[in-house]
C-alpha cells in the first residue's frame, strides 16, 4: 500500500515506468488533487518513509505508469472503452489495517471524499 491518488494511464507502449499522459491528463490531475489536498499526510508526498524511503509523490498524486507500469489495468480499460474517468486511491502504507484503526482512516479521508464527490 501507499498513500497517493494514481491516475491514467497506468502503462505505456514501451512497458517502462515513464509518464504516460492521457488525452484528459489535466482533468485527471484536477480530480486527484481534489482528493489529496484534503489529506495532509497524502499531500506532503512522502507517506511511507519507513517502508519506501525514496518514494515521493508531488502533492500526493502520481501518473500510474510513472509510478510503476501496469499493462491491462481496469482503470485504463474503463477510461478507453467506457469513457469512465477512474482514479485509484491508495489509503495507507499498510494494506490491511487493524479494525480499531479504521476510525482514524475515516477522519483522515472524510474531507477528501467530500471534495472528490463535489467534482461531479
């Protein structure tokens, strides 16, 4: 896991980790930023220093392919084949948080979710 909003494209023609700009790149960045700006730790860009000390996401967002290449991912497929604008929101460095930590996750993401919904 991580703490970041990832947006299309998730792969590129070369199959390497490189920025892969979609035709709606500016819209995807706006959507991603609308979420990350309301989550202080996410927006700072280095959420998982203990696990991934060199990982940095400017303003808490990343182009999927620039982070790591995922050929055939659902996010890209939905965008290309159904015109669905989809982002992937990674909510934490730990993939399976303990149940008693869930209220903390809610508080960290409540404002982000509301801001994201307002983008409609």
